[in-house]
C-alpha cells in the first residue's frame, strides 16, 4: 500500500506464533516482514516547546480482514471467494485495469492467455484449482478470474507497466531484518486481507493478499519458517509460460529454503520477478532475480536494497 511501511527483526518465534495464534497475531507478524499501516503514535514534541493544545494521538491501524481456510486448493479458493465475495467485487469494480485486462484477454491476448493456462495446468495444477475454487465462490467465470491473475503479463504485452515495491534487508551475526513496501494501487487501500491457510500439503502459511488474486504476491511466511516478499521487474517481452502470481503462490508451501528457490525458478516462467527469500530456522536471507529461462541468486551478507531493476552482476 502507498502508506504502508514498517520493519522489524524477523523472529522465528514471533512469525511462527502467528500461524498458531489469532488474526491479530498474524497481522502483527506480517507487519514485521511486509505491508501494514504505519504503527505507533506521532512523535512527542520536545519538552521545551509548549503546546496550547495537546496533539491528537495517531489512531491505531485497523486490523486486516483475516480469512481462515483449509483443505484442498479448490476448497481454500472457494472459502476465499465465498467469504470475501462482496469485498473482492468492490475491489474489482473500482480497479481501473480490470475491464481492460478482461478485454485484452478476450481479444488481442486471447491466444497468449490460453497458453498461460495450458502451462499453468501442466506445471501448477493445484494453484489453477485454487483459482477455480475462488471463481466458484465469487460466482464469476473462471476464465475472467484467471485472466486477472495474469494481469501483469497481459498488461506488459499491451503497454509499459509502472514500477512497484521496494525492499531493504540486513543480515549479520546479530540480526536479520527484512523491510518491504507494497506499492499497490489505490483500489486496494484498506481492502487487503490476511489469509491463514492450512493446505493438504501440511505446510500452513499466512500471507497478505490482494483481493482477487492468489496469495504469493504480497508478503508471506509459512510453518517451516520460510518468508517471501517480491519486487516487480519489467519485462522486455512476455513469452508463453506460467504467470508470476502462480509461481509466487507455489513458494508459500516450500518445505525449505532450497525448495523455495526451486519453486521460484521452475521451468517455463513467463515473467521476470525478484524474490526476497528468508529462512528463519537457518537465519539466511536470499536475493533471487528471475527471468524467463534464467535466474541469479545472491546470499545476503550485510545490507540489501532492491527496487524494480535487475541489479545482480
């Protein structure tokens, strides 16, 4: 979100406690690795400065809506769609790019979207089923919702896309900090939600989600202590392949940091991306730049700054 910036030392106990605790605990943990309203009261005035009236306190941020879902991927998607049907409809109805995305998917980019779907069914059928379940819960055509989950690829094929998020990381002998800023559009302001999911894989996760898309674009962490945030990278071209949102969703069920890298670099990707990946048990932080057909990995020691460019050697 435009005004959502916070940072905190990533704590295994705090992060994993969010998965076992209530919605408030989940939102608090996600503030530590990703987006959220600014926290805390305004700074006090110096003691020597007199005020005629005390400054009003900054109101506490409203907690994110939290959705609990478990079962198969289709069941998880259906729970999200059913629980947040009006909420997601409001987002899609106010998002300026929604109708142009559908128009492109039904028209000039129809064959490209069909290729995205074929590649996704072949490589990530469970994530496709999650989108199918969400469409069932929302009561909208699956083809439209899948196209919306390809909006980066469809948009880049038609026009230049605006840059997105920024990340700062610090990793040394004493601490590991991952601070991430989500630059979502105004349609999402006050409408993001936290998904706490227990899929059939057994790897529970919590993630900040953009309504209408699968989890994995916003910050997330799972019960194995794997953390992911992402940064947009603009493509020069968009080949046929797996859309980036589906790739990000697959990372959330990674059993280990190595498995997260494998998921993020699976063959047949259609879009570049930058993944910030951390392992709380190992105290490791990775910067992973991906491009269709290739990738580059850096183990962070010291400081990391990443915006929306390919910065690795």
